[in-house]
């Protein structure tokens, strides 16, 4: 007789994660919220990841282990965990992070109590040995704040996110053309018109920093982020946004460029953005 479906399916993609996998898996299995399954997809690892995952799955029946014989890429692996999920909620857990004991308890409680929220994340803390500067830590808690921030950059920590499973399935999951990075940002932007977002203000995941974990700075990922942002700004503002404008704005706001050319492109666009936002705010106040 098959086991009853759990309320939460945790999807974990692992590729050459032998150094961190056991600690991360243990942090999921020791959650205070126990009605879960953990779906691990070993995406063609060449180290001992699969052997370690197999031993863990034999010790705990809540683990479902799937192996890709070759490395198919992150979006394929994430979509595999999604397709195999049986829970009402679908949680992401990266294989190198540590998930605090109350993480799922707090996030499931929020989803259960606020039916129009379809995605919830949280703040994170950092540990480990980064290559370069740690990422920014700012998160926003309310739906309005998150969606406005999402016009410019990702506004969740992916490893903290929990979704209503059917909501993500209805959109077809992650898109393969973002396999070089920002597949999560693309998903959130597609979800933004369909549901409400929330973040829990305290850290519920400890994010491990190591050279392979910092992907948002690589060229492919950054290009994807800027392209997604460009389309999000166009949808929101109703005016064309050129990639050159979006890149110049990124360089100026992040102080990556002080040259006159970047400023001459970015500042007029930023002024236009402020003008539109002020006009919208005034219109909203009049209607109230």
C-alpha cells in the first residue's frame, strides 16, 4: 500500500555536492515540521554525491532519490523535483545550505493562514568561505515591496522559497533557456501577476558561501537578470526599455561604472522612471 502524500515536498538538486550534502539533508530531515518528503536529484555527479545520497535514503524512508546518468543542468533537475512532488507545497532546499529547524513550520503556517500568498521566502544568514564579497542581504516582506524590487533584481533567496505546488506547475515550472542562471528570477516574475508574495524577516536558512555558490556575478546569469528585468520594467511602465539602458542603470546603481557614457544613458531613463512612478502615486491618492 502506498504511503499517504505529505503536505510538503522538498526538492533538492545535487551536483558534485559530496562535501556538503549530508549536512544539508540532515537539516531538512530534522525540521520541526515532519510531514514532508525530500526529493533528491543527483544530476550526473562525478564525485561521491550519489553514494552519500543513497546511504541517506536507505536510512530515512522520506527521501526519494533520483539519478540523472549525465549532467542535464539545473533547470532540468529542478523540474524533475517539481514533477515528482506529491505535496500541496513545494520547497526548495539547496544541497550546500543548512535549513534551520523552524523553517518549514513558519512558512507552512503563513501559507495556511493567508490563502492568496503563493510564494514565501525568508531572510538568510551566511557562513563559509566566500570568493569575494558576500551577496547583498536586503529582503522585503510585503507583496507590494517584493514586486516593486522584482522590477530590478531577484527579491527572494531561492533556497528559502516555498510555493503552492499547482501554481508552479500551471506555469510549466522552470524554463530551460535560463539554465545558465536566473531561472528562479524568471519564475518569480511570471508568478507575480498570479499570486501574492511574502518574506519572513528572520533568517530561516544558513547559506554556505564558497566559490561555486556565488553565481549571480557571472556574465551569463547577469545577462539573464538584466533581460528579465528589462521585460518586467516594460510591462510595468508601458514604455520600451532597451538592454543598453538597463545595463547602464545596473552599472550606475551598483557603482560599477563612473564613466560619462553610462551616466548619460542611465540618468535620463531613471528620471523618466521616477516621473512615471510619481504620476502613478498621485493618481492612486486621488482615487482613494
